[in-house]
């Protein structure tokens, strides 16, 4: 990664980062009873939220949470995510581990993925769980946006680890970004100019994450990287065929954008575009069949809506119990905006629904 990439982020990204920093100065909310400590799990910084012990219980539930921000912004320590995790710990009476993975431009893929995986595997060790009084059979992996991407990728890898003594019971993905194969799904077409995440900004996030060059942005926007003449992409096409995976209410009247000829060199230069650790929606059916019970939250006014919906459909076809929780009037990123002056009803509504599902299933 190079600093110049970060400095060339669009105006939208700069504004979003400013807002995050501004809101970070606001007073935190939620109960003061939650114990908050910073720790290091296998070289990765984490923030742990622990509710007070109750006399009639022995072990608590737990959620490993991975924050969003395009792999480049935000932090487990910002007030927005600090408040979310405190409220989760309080509402669920659960230990919440918020992962402070390294960001662009310090590192690029696969380092964010490795950080999230290392921290999660460390926490899943029986002796560490015992230290935090966590029930090994009641652990969820969760995240929003880019954090949802990392949560899904971590869950997939954990399902392949035959030596892992403890496995997550659930995964909960909040408007996750799951693929860079098709930037013309119906939700990308419908919401291409929608704040907070226009399509061009999401493409820039991807380029930064996989250490690419902004000169490739147009090629990606028109799907030249996955054209029919790009041999390496052909085997993945059926795995995100939105014409078969999305409901009619999502497809509307949109048409697929499939180029006959494109540029195979893009995938050669940026192999992460087809790496399932970066794009979990491209995983094979056998991997998906091993995933835990899953919750996917999507918002209508979001370019990433169809990423989550397609993943839910593929998991369900693979035999995994799935809840797709779709919000017609909500927008990308809304869940963390629950504190004045951005105490949006969309944030409270989505957060309450998410926590309710965790409470009922964890």
C-alpha cells in the first residue's frame, strides 16, 4: 500500500472520516456497569466489553465484533462502535470482543483478514474463554460492512480448521460487502449515487484494500475484469448469478451487465478480486454448507444490499438456517448512527432487530 492511494480518496471518504472523528468526541452512552478493557490477542489489539457477573450464572454468551469502514476507516475505540458494543454487552449480558484490525494505508489485503482471524482464533481457545467466563457453545462472529466481509471470511476459514476445539454458534452480518465480481447488481445500479456509500466510493475502497490503482476504477465499474473472455472468472459466475439468487422485488427491471470481452490482465494484476478470503460470496457450496446459523441484515438504499441477499440465498440453498432481515427505508451504515446529533430511527430500528435476533438465537 502507498500513502498516495489514501490521499486520493474521494470527497465522500474524507467527509465520512471527518464525521467519524467528530462524533468520537461525543459523550458515550449506555450503562457504566460494563467493564471495558483493551487487550492484545495473538498480536492483534482488541477491546473487550464485560457485563457485571450475576450470582446465579456461571458462563456468559459472547460476540466477536468486527467494525466497518471500508477496511480503511473507524476503530473499535471510536464512540460510534464503542457505544454499539456496550449496548450489545448490556442487552445480551454477553462478553463482546471488538477487533482493532490494522487499516489501509498501513496494510492491505490480506492483513486485515489475518488480523481478524488471529484475534478470533485466540479468543476461541478454551483457556481464554475460561478467563472471560464465556460459554464455548454460545459464541457469535459478527460485523458490519467491511467488518461483515471479514466476519464472513473468518467464519469460512474456521469451518475448514479441523483442529479448532471451539466453533462459533452463529454469524451475524450487517450490510456486508461480499464481492467485487459484479459492480452492476440491481442494488449497485439502483443506488449508484446514494449517500453514504455511492458505487464509485465502494470501488475505491476495493482498490485500496487489494492494493490496486485508481486507473482501474472504470474497468471495474463496467465489469471488464469479469468479462466472458476472462477465463479465471468463468468458474465463479454461477456463484453470484443475481438473476437466479435475488427475489423479484430486488431485481426489479434491471438487466445484467456482462461484457463479452474485457481485460484478463486486471485479474492477473489483482488476484484478490477472485480470492474467497477477500470475496466470501465466491466460496464453493461445500464451504457454505459448513457455516453456522446466519443472520444477514440488508438495507434497500444501499449498493451492498444484493451482496447480503445473494449470500443468504446461497447459504440457504446449502442447507444453512438463514434469517434475511431487510429494511426498506434504511441506508448503509445506519446502525451505528444512534447518538445525537445522528440519532436516526433507522439506526435504532436496525440495531434493535439485530440484537433481538442474537438474543433469541445465541
